[in-house]
């Protein structure tokens, strides 16, 4: 589909109907000339960076134009995005100047991640690329390699990623830069994160909510974000929303968000405009921080935001084949796509590159002139590509002995209430390196024990302002995820608790983060970081009161699809195993940890010591519920997930009563990835260990919390899978009762018992002899329970009495499992 046709380049927005007095809210600054040396340094830095960025897209040889360009100098595949690059190099040059003059620690988060040529060229100019990659040193050989290898299999990719020094954000999927930036400054009081948000990215939902993240920054304890909205007016093939909004509309919008708005748009003297604007912004940030740190915090401070209006693809050819390039969507990617075969485009490319006058910018040995070096911080640690917080500042958490918080075996406890006490102490012991990011569900999820010693950190709320709260609650999963990423990638540890059904909202964000972390692990210079930790509760099994919309365990599958080096999925069956799992996950590094569990009170099957052993093994035979401790079974029944395991235990008790001759082994799996075929995951059991747990030839029935295909996929590749049956969530639900949810999805105790009998009948003639009669009785009991639920709107009163296995007959005691 063709892009829209425009009759002029860089079209301005039509005037709005908002009263002109709104413009009084925009920040006006006296115009000041830069001194000549600073002005020269900034302009020459930008010319050099833009020259390199453009050359990276096109050239495979003759990188300094030492002769006229020929077709063989042009890469066979032209890949890259030019349109955003001139704006990014403008910002980069001024951030380096700010770091030089103010001795300020600055991280640069780039929303338009496809602008990698701009960032890589700037990193090369400041010497940061050569620090981490000696083959890209600041000399002729390093420059040749940077330009010729860009967007090839042996060079840097077309998007910013973890291989890019200074980067803490992938940028490939738009929408997350701003929330990542806000997460990064938390508990870093001296840090500024400058964040460029493109006007295309600004149309995304995650960005729209992330503007409110400033309301969760306590200037007494944290640094600040300087957002820079880059309005170049165009996306891939049409204009942007912000590009069609005039200054009055933009001021009204950002004033409502809580910001002071400063426009940077003087194209005749853009460096003076940007320099003055950045100095003003930094001064405003310091005023807000000084007030908070002197004990007189400003309520609802108006943080600065810069609105930068520059043309799309600034500096590119004005027209190609009669069509506008600079100032139009056609500058978005490669302005001269036929430069390798069209002599006219090749000539335009040469004229474009020569316009930067590279002979004035680079020395004979490929270095850069002194005026450029003068605006780069002499202290290498202040350079944007060498900020230690972006690659090497991991803080190890202090984790107390979780067994002190253990509960007595045989009683009842909510997993979430139990771990809430542990989390409370972890927050106390790690007051500057641990935070919880939650979509307004901590109390609902029974984790409110964390508020014993801390609070929420919502700075615009008079009841939580300036109190140092360690909990961020905002009803945007995207913003929680972005802040968690920024916090984690700058060395700290976070936890993201959520309703199970809504974690899927951030599925692709989690995948993008995992890709970033995969590439980070493959560099030699990025250090370990804490794992990213998800706590999934309010699960489908106990969301019968909220209905079908709240019944969705699909995030498990999203994590399972990650690289085995990253994916970790745990389904602890009781409070003690959850304590062990949480402590392990918070100590771990470089993983994506998903913990799934119940918030309702339920049986405590294992003592703290047993739980520790069980979690270390990932699975074990539960001898107390098995026949003869699980020796010589006819069938193996496996519970995975708290409520699903309870149904397995109930089924084991039922089988003792109904079929005393059936020999059953009960297994619980808490580490889901032990099931993966041998060698398929670091936690995968060897075939020998698998057979010792599940036997080599007995029928096995899995009762699983997630989707059945997940178990089948994990087991694929193991021998004799014909003996395996799987019951799992199958998209059946409503507003109903807990037991009815199990019945509807075929994972109830009755269904488990039937599967066990059918499996055992293949090996035990006595069971096969009575199978039809026994199953008829079970189905009759199931029908009676369904009838009772339909008539009474509740489960039978003894549905959640936990069986004890003291003899052949099962006995029950009420442990209050239901609400």
C-alpha cells in the first residue's frame, strides 16, 4: 500500500481551536549564543556521527570517500533506518556536553531502537565502542569495520540491543522506553536517564501510561528522567499523531500529565536551543531534588520534558526521482534504495555524504579532530557508553533463612500470606536494592504483609508521598514490566506479582527482555544481573467467582518457549515449598523466573526440611499418599500445581477406599522443566532419573495446572510416551464453584481416579476385572456432586477436607481449604 502523498516537506500541524493563552504554560528561555569552541565541537560531532551513520547504511568500501563512489562500494543489501538518526545524534552530542560540563551521570535510553546507526556512530566517536570491542577502536581500521560490517552477519545489527554499550533497552518493539527509564532511576539519586521517545512510539498504549510513571519517583531517594519527545512528523508511510498536534495541543497534553514543556525547534541555531533547554531541564530537576532532600518536598512537582521538532531524515537528499525525501516518510529507512544500480542515486549519495565534509572531521589515521574530543567527557566513566550502571553494578540481595517463616506440616496456610512475611523482611534488609512492582493487586493477592514495614510509593497521593515506600502499584502491567526491567538491568532486584490471567498482557515485553538478556550473556563485558521474577497467583482454579475472563494460565507457555538457559517455571504445592522457591528465585541471576501458586489457605503437605529437599530435587514421590511408599505401583499419578495436586491427593484417598488392590505412586512436580527431554534443559532429568521417579513402564497420568500441550511438548523425546495421559485446563469456566471448575476441566479427583484405574487395569488383572463397576460408581458420585452444586450454588461441605492416610480407609480432617 503506498504511503500518503504530501505536497511539501516537513508539513506543520494545522492550528487547533485551543485558546492561545495555553502557550503561556510552555517554558520560554532567553536565547543565548554558544561560545565558538563549544558550538564548533557540537556541530562537528553531529556532522561526523551523521556521516558515519549514513555510511553504515550504504558503504561496504571507500568509507572515507577517498575516491568517487562506485557501484561496488555499495552494500548488496541496504538495511537500516535513517529517519530518526539526525535527531538522535543531536541529543547524544548534547548529553555528552552536559556530562562534561556538569560532571553528571547520564544513561541514554533510546525509544527509536531502529536508530542504531546514530548510537553506534556516537559510541565510536567517544571511544566507548573501542573499549568493549577493540576491533572497533577509534582509528581507520575500526571505522572501516563499523561502517562496512553494519547490518551484516559479522557486524552490529540494525537495532540497538544488548551488544550496544550503554543500552538497557532493546527498542525493537516500540512503547517501553519511558517506563524502563523510570525504573532505572529508582534508588539511584545521582542518576539522570535521558529518554528519547519517538512520535511514532508515542502512539502506543504502554507509552501513554508511562508518562504517569514520574508520579512514582520520590526525588529524595531516586534520580530523574529527562524525557525528550522527538517529533519528526512521520512513521513508515504516514504522519504521526504528535506531528499533527500544534504547540497548544502539546502543551495542554503534557501539562495535564504533570510536566513543564519546553520546545526545541530553532532549526537555524538548534545547538544553542538544545544546549539552553538541557541546562534548564537539569536545573529544574536539581531544584525538585534539593527541596525533597532538604525535608521540604514539592507536592506534585512539574518535571521537565523537551519537545524536539526536527525534520524526518534531516540532511538527506531533498528529493529523489521527484519525490520528497527529507521531511517525509520516505526518509524513514533507506532514502536511496537503488544506489547500487542507479547512477543518479549513486551520485546523490556521494553529494549527500560529501556534504558532511568528512575530510574536516577525521584525521589521516582515522581518528577524530580535537574539537569533537573536547565535548566528550575526559572521565571515561561519565561517557554515555561506559556508565557502570548499564552493565556492571549488580547488587546481591540479602535473603534471610526462609525456614524461619515456615509453617507446620499438616496445618493450613495461604502460600501468599506466608511468603508475604518473608518478602517483608527482604524489603527491610535491602532498603535500596529491592522493589515490588504490582498492578494494584497486592492486598487482593494476600501479600499485604509486605506493608508491615513499608508502603506504596505513589508520590501524588498525600497519604504515601515522601515516605520511602518500596511498593509500586499502578494498574498498567506494561508500566510495571518496563520499570521492573529498568530496575533489574541497572543492578537491582524486583518482583512482579499479578493475577495469573493478566500476566499475558506483557507477554511480548517479557520475550523482548529475554532476547536482550540472551545477547547480554553472549558479550564478554556485561556482568550478571538478578533474574526477572514473576509471581503468578489468583489462578484460574480459584477465580471461579470472577468468571471466565479471569481464567487463563497461558503465561506459563510463554515462559516455556524461551531459551532453556533462561526459562524457569515453578508450581510449588504448598506454603513451605513456595518459601523455598521464592528464596531461590530472588538469589538467582540471569533467568526469567515464573512462580505459580494459590493465595487461598490450603494444606501444608511438607515440613520446611521436606520442602527444601523437594524443591532441590524439582519433584519427588509423596510416600504418605502412595501405596507402600510408592513401591511396585500399577500406576503413577502426578500433580503439578497446588490445587491440581490436592485433587490428586483426594483421588489417591478415594482409590484406597474403592480399590484396595490398586497400587498407586503419587508424584508432585514443582520444577516444571525437569520433565523436558534429556538434554533439553539444564534442569531436565536424565532418562534414568526420570524412570526412577515415574517408573520405566507404568502408566502415568499428569494432572496439570496449565495447558495440556505444554506437558506433551516437554515430554516429547522421552521413550514410551504411549503410557502417558494428561489432564489440564481446557478453556472451560464460568462464575461457579472451585470444585466445579475442576469438574468442567476434567481435572477433579473423580477424573484422576478414573484415569488411574484405567491405567492400572493395563497391568493389574484384579483392577481390570472390576473396572467397569468401579468407574460406574465414580461417575455416579461425580454426577451427584454436579447436581448438588447446580442446586445449591456451592460445593459439598466436605469437598476440601484433607485426607489422612493412616490406614487402608482414608480419614478426613477439615483444614478450611475453601474460602
